[in-house]
């Protein structure tokens, strides 16, 4: 019975590691396109940066979860993870339209722009996840 339960372990490990790699890639790309240094601001105890990046990460992970659950194979999952990453990058630039000095305001510790960015990222990610019906 235990061996039967563990039969799915290799697939779990492959998709879990794929998900972790996708998350690291997302954080690498996303933190390079923003004008503020999220990780330094978080190390400096800046809640605005943590809120914006954390919600953005959730906005990426939601469609990643959908991709893992629905993909035909790991390559298919990575393709949809890449699409989720591109969507989040687009959202970042769209959110800057009504708040052009977004990064400077987040760096200054302003919460409203951070919440706006984070929740917009999360909303786009949830919509992205729902649209992954292939």
C-alpha cells in the first residue's frame, strides 16, 4: 500500500522542482525589470516592497499552479509558466501608467502604490490561471 502511494513521487518531484525553478526564474526576471531593488528594500525592512513583490509572486504562482495541474508534460508546463511570467511583466508596465513614479514611491515606503501593484499582479495572475483551459 505504501509503495502504491509513493508511485507518484517521481512525477511530484519533477513538477515540484520545475515549479521551484520557474519561481526562481520569475523572481530573477521580475526584480531586474523593476527600477527598485526589492530584496534590498525587504532586507531594509521596507513593507511596501515586501507587499508588492509578495503579491506579484502570488500573481505568478497562481497560473503556475494551473499549468502544473493541467499541463500534458513538463515542457508544456514551462511554456505556460513563461506565458505567466510575460503577463506579470506586462502588468507591471501597465500599472505604471496611472502611477508613473511607481518604483520611486515603493522605494520611499509608500504603501498605496505597493498595494496597487501587488493586487493588480494578483488579479492578472488569477485571470491568467483561469484562462489556462487547454
